[in-house]
């Protein structure tokens, strides 16, 4: 299993309530364990076991009171989807304060692991909006 897919699979796994996921194939196996929001991945390629550090999710919070928008008011599609890879600074969502739309930006490059608030929901300062799986440098 190519290493570049482990981050994507971990992000999908983080969005579930599954405690253990094991994938096996001719090239090795991948075991993911989830406990209290922390993900541990063990990758075994051709009988050589490599332990990966636990996946730590970044939480993106609201910088202001407002109405959270997962998509722009003039568009149907969301700004990001779970499992999508994005660069630091990319707009993940919007906070509407009256007629003003404030962008909610990714603090660093990563994979969207979860959207924690429904579209068009009133949120307070510091409300948890997104979970991101940081990309390894």
C-alpha cells in the first residue's frame, strides 16, 4: 500500500466511530486504531513493520460570533469536502456577520477530516468548525 494513501485513509477513518480498521493486500497491511479522537497507524509492508506516530487532528475554530456557512451564499457547492486536501490559507468556510462574509482559513496544509457545524448555524467565538489531518512535511 503506497504511503501517500495512508493520510487519506486516516482522514476518512477519523470521520467515523469505528475503533479498529485493518486493510490487507499482497503488498502488506495497514492497521488503524482510534481511541478518544487519537488515531494510531501501523503499516506493515512486506513483513517489515513500521509504526507511524498517532495522527493528531487540528481543530479550526471561529474567530468571531456569526453564522457559519459551508458554502458561499451564491453557490451550491461547499467550499471544501471531507477527505479533500488543501493548502495553508485556503478558505474552508465563511462566517456571516450581517452583510459581511469573513473567511475561515486553514492554518496549515492538511486533509479535511471533518466539518463539525451544519451550514447556516449560529456559532460563538471559539466554536469548533473543522478538523484537519495535518500533512507531513
